[in-house]
């Protein structure tokens, strides 16, 4: 885990550790973000349980709601094309999420930094 400041925004980058695979894992991660006073938690796709990408599991909704509750932006970082190809509903979820301020999907850290710099707070 590393924390960086970018354009006045504190970002916690989760770089390793166990896969976020339960509501408790999400609470632990977002609780750490709250404790560290960060605005954004960036998690690579490889550290997110595949159930997250199956909207029928409810896991994506759980994580999104926790992000709202903790007032933290959750950024899923990496290639999600395979998940979008499998599910129109998931592709729509990504599109809607990227228009809002609680869950974003970005291809890499550079894109996340760029989006954060250009957003209106």
C-alpha cells in the first residue's frame, strides 16, 4: 500500500495483499482509507474478486455502497474488457459509474491521476 497526493487528492494505492473478496474485506480497506484520510482507494483488477464483475452476485453493489458510506472514491484499475464483453449489464454499470463519483474504472494509474486532476470538486 502506498499513499500519494495528486492535485490536492490523497490516493491510497493497494498494490498487493489478499483479494478483496467479502464485504468485510471492503470494510477493512475503506476503513483504512478513512483512517489515513484519503479520498480515493485504487485497487488493481487482479486484487478484486471476480464476483465483483458479475452484477448478479451483488458484490459490486456492496462495494459501491461502502464507498458511498465511507465517502471514498473506489477506483478499479486495469483492463476490464473481458468482463465488459461478457455482460451488457456490467458494461452499462461501468459507464454509469464512470459518470459518478463513487466508483470509477480506469485502465491505469496515469488515467486515474488525469481524471482526478480534471474533475470539478
